[in-house]
């Protein structure tokens, strides 16, 4: 198949809207990478986090590799306090169930929504130190 | 009915009709462009939505993540 755009304009808009909403509701920043990662989306995600520089701490990147049918969700070191592995696994499940049906954009939007819903503020244990 | 008329009625008109039906069937998918189908190869350029500068990725040092998960479909 010829090289082209992964998403239509309307799909891109919907994904960007979901990204903004997720950022607004959870306070973390999100991005989605869709492309070939040579079968190792986790390594690709680490490089993407590296490219973000100091912003990587508060960032959650979802790496979707449609050619290898592989997905990785990586949370930066501070973002991981808010998003435990159970929450990312839940988001991954909602993404992959849509991907398996051929709906990339819908899966990404569902996954972002799940991530934002489960990103919680960590409990404050020492009120006197706040 | 001359030969030319017969050709027109029995060949040209049905062919035009078939072509019209074919166009009506294919036009929506031409407009939408290729669709992702699981199991077939991926055709599109990589995109990083909401991320940083894609040019930096090639030279960026990998950063260890704080958490996350992987999945396949």
C-alpha cells in the first residue's frame, strides 16, 4: 500500500481533543505515537520520552505499532505515581480491543479516556508538611 | 435496427450502467482513503500526536520509564 496519512483530518482532530481533555482532567501530559517501531514499542517509547527532555517526567506516551500489532504505554517517572500499572493495563486493554476490530483512532481515544479517568492524585500522608 | 444501434442498446448502455454502479460503490472508499486492517501491512508515515519534535527522536537518549505496560492484539 502507498505511504500516506495514518488518520483523516477528522480523526486527528478527535484524538487531539481527547489528548487535551485527558491533560485537563488529570494534570499529566499525553501523546500518541503511531508507526513502525521494529517490533519494540517500549524501546521506541523510551526514546520518545527522551526527546521530550525535562517534560518527560509528567508525560504518558502511548506507542502503537500497527505493523507488528504491538502497543506500549509508558509513564514518566512522576506520572507513574498517578498512574499505576493496573490503570495502564486497563487502558491498553480498551485500546487493543478496538485495534483488533480495525479501529485505530477509536481505540486511541478510548485508551486516553481510560488513562485520564484512572490518573489519581496520590494521597497526602503528611498534612503538616504541605 | 442497424448494427450500430444494436451495439448501442446491447453493449454501450449496459456497460455505461455497470461503470456507473462501480463508481458509486468505489467512490466512498476512495474518498476515505486506505483503512487499517489488522494483519495487513501498515502503510502510513509515523505520526506523534501531542508529542515533541519528531526530528529529535533519532538523536534522543532513551529515558527509563516510571511505569507502564505492553500489550498485543
